[in-house]
C-alpha cells in the first residue's frame, strides 16, 4: 500500500489518519502509519522526505525573518 503517490503532493499525517479513520490517539496512530507506508524505492522516499524537510526549514526561517523585520 502506498500512502502517497510520489508524483503528486505527499499526504500529511493528519490526512492519512483521517482517510484511514483511525480512532486511536495520534501517537498510537503514527506508529500504525509507519508500518502502513511502504515503497519499492526506499532511496526515492528518503530523497522526497529530505527535500520536504528542507522546504519546511526554509519556510520557517522566512516566517521568522519576516516577523523580525516588522
């Protein structure tokens, strides 16, 4: 099962939780999601994940920098 089509936007944890309709607490649900997410190309998954984290850091810096300039 693939939780995300890597040609399109990755799904957030909350989106996956909603789709799977998990009733457990989020911490417990996250453990289940880790087991459910599978890909044939682990290198591609790691690359996409690293790029996403890099973008998140850039966005966080941009927001913090903009707040400091006010």
